[in-house]
């Protein structure tokens, strides 16, 4: 094997190992009730809002944004679980989050179950 081939495989190995490390370490931690008062408040508020919206007849099947202002800097988005392409359409996402006016979100599935909070 010549030097060019060895160098190519070495670079390829470094890229692969780096990609694996990034994938392993770049996970969003799971929500744990009681670990953060602000997260608990956001999740509780999102679930209450979901219930009131269902009672008032809001269709959750499209995965709508329920609110752009759950709390300061927080939105509530409905998504499918598992996630579907429709969930990534801008019209089904919260504008405040897309525009950077909100940094945090609560995602509930179409049945009101917690999917993710960040």
C-alpha cells in the first residue's frame, strides 16, 4: 500500500471516529420531573393548554403550534410520535421559535403526551 492510500485511510478513520463521538455526545438530555422548576412549569402549562384546546375543538392531527407565548421565551408545539415530515413544515411550527424570539419549547404528541422539552 502506498503512502497516498495510507494517508487517505487514516483521514477517513479520523473523520469516522470524530463523527461517532459527535453523535454519541450530542444528545438532548431527557426531561426529569422535579429536576428544574422552570421545565416543570412549562410542561405543566403546556399540558393544561393542550387539554383546553382539545375541549374547544382544535384539530391536533396536523401538529399545530399551540402558542408562541406559553411563558416568556417558551412555545408549545404539537408533533407526531414518531415524528413525520408534516412536523417540519414551517406552518406547523411556532413562529416565535423559528424567528428566534423564543429559545425554549415543549413538544407534545397529538395525544398530549410529552415528547421533548428544551
